[in-house]
C-alpha cells in the first residue's frame, strides 16, 4: 500500500475508533514462539511507515480488558487459543504520540496511550499468523533479527521487558508444557532454557537441577534413529507440573 | 463530614479533575506494612459513603504513569520514599462505575476506570500515613481485620492479588531488607515469612532453606536480655542479597 492510501486508511480508522474504543488505553500482546531451538516474536509490519509493531490495539468501551487483548490478538494476527499473562504497563508520556506526527492532533491514534503488555510463549509451528488490513504482513521474527528491524514507538522496550519477565519466570515456574512435543529428550529441554536465557548452560548442572524439580517422568523408551547413542525420552509429570505451576518450584 | 458536604466535595473534585487528569486510567497503591509480626495494609476511609479504599487516584495528562502513582500515594496518604512494583491491571467493565451511582453520568469519577495496581512492603512503624481532604482517615488495617470492614469497588480483589504476588515473590526473590532491623534473629525472619504466607512454617525446614539461599551473615553476637537462651543474630549479606534480587534465588 502506498503512503497516500495508508494515510487515508488511518484517517478512516480514526473516525471509527472514536465511536468504539476507550481513549488513552491500549493493549500489546508479545507472543514468543519456540521452534528449531530459537525464540521468535510475533510482529506486524504496518502499511503506514512500514515499521514493525506488536499486534496491539484498543479496548472497546463495553469490553473487559482481558477480553480486549484476546480479541486484538485474533483480529490483528489471526491467533486464537492463547493463554496470556499481563507483565507490565507502559505509561511514559510521549511513548506513542510521535508515531503519528504527520497527522492532526484530533486523530484517535495520535493521543497519549498507556499500554498494557501481555505475553505468552507458544510453539510457533502451531500458530499461523494472518495479517489484518492495516498491516502488510504479520510474521514470526527471530529475536536475533530484532536489532536489524525498524520497530515502532517503544515496542523494542516492551519486548525486552516481556523477555525479562519470561527469564525470571523460569526460575520459579515450570515451563515447556505447550512448547515441547509430548516426549522429549533432556538436550531438547536444555535448548529451550538456553533460548529463553540467551546463554549456554552447563549440561551436568542443568540435568541435575531440572531432575531435582521433580516435574519430569523418565520413559521406558529412547529416541531412535540418530547417529549417536539413543537418548532417553522424558515427559512432564502432569500432576507435579500443575502443582509446581500453582505453588512455584520452591516451597517454604 | 456529612453526606451533603461529601457530595458537594465530589462534585467540586469532578470539575477540577476533568481539567487535570486523563480519563479512564487510575492507579492504586497497595502498601503492606509489617509490624509486631503481623501484616497490615494502608487504607483510607472516604468521606463519601464511609467506605474504605486503597489510597488511589488519577494520572495527569502530562505525567508519566510511574510518577503518577508516587504523587498519588504522597497526596492521598502522605507516604514518600517507597519503591513500588506494578503487579496487575484491573480492567473489568463496571468495576468502579457503580460506586458513584447517586451522581450524574457526567461526573469524572463515575466513568469507567482501568486501574493499575502497584505494591510495596514496608516496616509500618516507619511510614506515618496522613489522610487527604477526601478521606476521614488513612491508616494501617491488619489483614485479619479485612473481612470485617466495608471495602469499596473491587479493592478487596486488588489487595488479594497483591498479596498473592508477594507470596509468589518470596519463592524466588529475597525479602526483608527494608522490613527487619539491621540485626535480626532467625525466629524474627521466620515470623515475616509466616505473616506473608499466612501459615506456620516448620522451624527446621525454614532454617535449612533460608540458610541455603546464602543471603544471610551470622554475626558474632547474640540477642541479650530474653528469658531464653540468647539467640544468634544475623544480618543480610549486602552483596549476596543484591545478587539474588537481580538474578533470583535459583540460577540455571
């Protein structure tokens, strides 16, 4: 879409948005995907200015905030059935106002927005993003590609805060249930932890610590077909995993 | 203040608020105090309807959200120098709208508000709350007294979510630095954990686990003057405590 058309689209959207949405509040979902041992994040490249953004949006006047973020994610990215957690509120003045500086101040999108950030971690091969009409594309971008792309507003900061939350979370909550196949090897689980933490882990320490959590079941089968000695397969112990989700990994 | 006066006060505040504040956004600080082995929470009893509320407020049009919550806490409760953390956003429709049902819909305070919750845990003997002109009183209320008092809107739910966040936090972050005297005994530290978790802990298990965290320094002195054997004194190891705050108590 050319610049003129994308501007007209934004003006049309402003008229409609004033009718439907609360002013000053937005929600931004940060969906992390894990695939091929790498973390990705779901982003949309907007028609206007061709910058990348989280697939966020506004809250309807008669809609609960939690419902809004699910609707936004579905309408902006075509993604459903995701369990999202709030992780931060981004409320600096001027965090979003300059993006629409070429427009009149009466534009709905140009007002000050305080945005609520939600995150989730999913197997990216199971979620297929679909762009909405405001975006040229909606796709998975590898975290290691983020330095090279043009991210709008403070969305880089929002993604970093989400990642930091995820890193803190794996110190006290189990992770991996909706990310790994039902049966997995310890090297595969280690790759997931390394992708989230962004650093290599010592194999012996990792195996010892992860086994101590008591959330794994060792299966009576091995992964066949590799060039090396067949590695043992594991699955999560449903009951212990749920208990650890509820109570945390460390009990007082 | 009688009902008529308190209503007039709310009407005057509405006129002023429309000038100064963003619509639809509020912030609610949940300040937990620890004193005499008990947890308390800082609440204000409003002139209007005499219900208890968190000392919350609105965000100025030209003010960062983080600055707003500090200003609100100072102006509503006279409390300064508190480090607050965001823990949840309360965005159900009709969560706050009915409180002012006796007023016209044009009242600023009656619109829909999405509230950002912040919490902190402090030694209540070091913070002296002062009520603002909208409140009859601002004071520490013991958690065990909460079932008996009349809390407005969804403020009971907000307090419960803050407490739940605090409970989760002590499984992965050190706690106690700004709550205990510089030198403390293990029984005193255990009382703090028990107050937060709301349950008694096994002494042997607690001592073993807390020592394993590596954040305590055993001092070469004992608490004198009690009827029992003088208990050992401890202090936090500054360096280890800060490291654990940054990285969490469990490292991968």
